[in-house]
């Protein structure tokens, strides 16, 4: 059975929108894009990607990653992302997808991920893709959360855990703090909710 791991940047008030660049995601008039860049925490948490057997991405994150990372030669991440299997949840994209090693998930995204999760394999990482993560949370289909919690309050923006979301008791299984004050915290669903995905 594969493990589904959410791996994402968040602020202290739970905002996950546009951590990388000012123009990354301006939905809702968001003006704080690029807020995670000064902290450089992704480099220190990059070990979480090393063991991944694939990425699960929502359409918006997939398209953004493809534009930003594909074909670059100035970093170690491009080769990893190019070679990694990418599963894409989208109601609008069609096969063939433009990025090598990409597969479109058919039908309901949460059900498709549940099928991937039941198959033998390595860890499947979800990066960004807030709407997809929230749909999986409602189905108890997330096995672990690796949250890069930044010492920053934005006061606005799309949050990982929105109002009206499902109850999700978690237990902390590991934490470390970077020199810039980012807490890299790994949580798993508490025993009462683990493994009950549809």
C-alpha cells in the first residue's frame, strides 16, 4: 500500500497560497506571493522528496510547476521532477499531458487517489494543490502531513485548513526547526481516523 503525504508551506495562520513567487497565484486579490522564499525551508526539507515514488498534483499546481521547473538546468530539483511520475487531478486537462511522466487521474480525484493509495509502491507526495488536499481530507485519504510552518502571519489568503473543513485529529511524529525559524512538523492522523478512506 502506498502512503499519501501532503508536503506544503504554510504560515502561522494557515495560508498556503503562492509561497514561491509574487505572480504565482493572485486569486482573491492576494498580494503576498513569494512569502516563503526568504526562509529557504524547502531546501532543508528536501529529503522528504528523495524517497517519493510520485507526485499527485491538482491542475493549477501541475501547470505552474511545469512552467517553472521543466527544462531548467540551474538546480537539482528539475531532474527529480522530470523523472518522477506525476499524477494530475483535473476536470479540464486532456491526455497527453505536456510534461514527461505525467498521467491524468480519471473520474473523481479523491476516488482515483484512493485507488493509487491501495496499490503497492512508494510514498506519493502532494505539493500545493490545496483544493485537492481538502477533498482528500474529507475522505480520510491522507496518511501524513509534512508542514513547513513559517513564522509569519499574513491575515489573508487561501488556507490549507479552511473554515467548515472536516474534523481531523492529528498526532505529531517528528519536528525540527530551521535556522530561519521555520518548523518542519510531520503529523499523522490519530489512530481513530487513520486508514478509513473510501
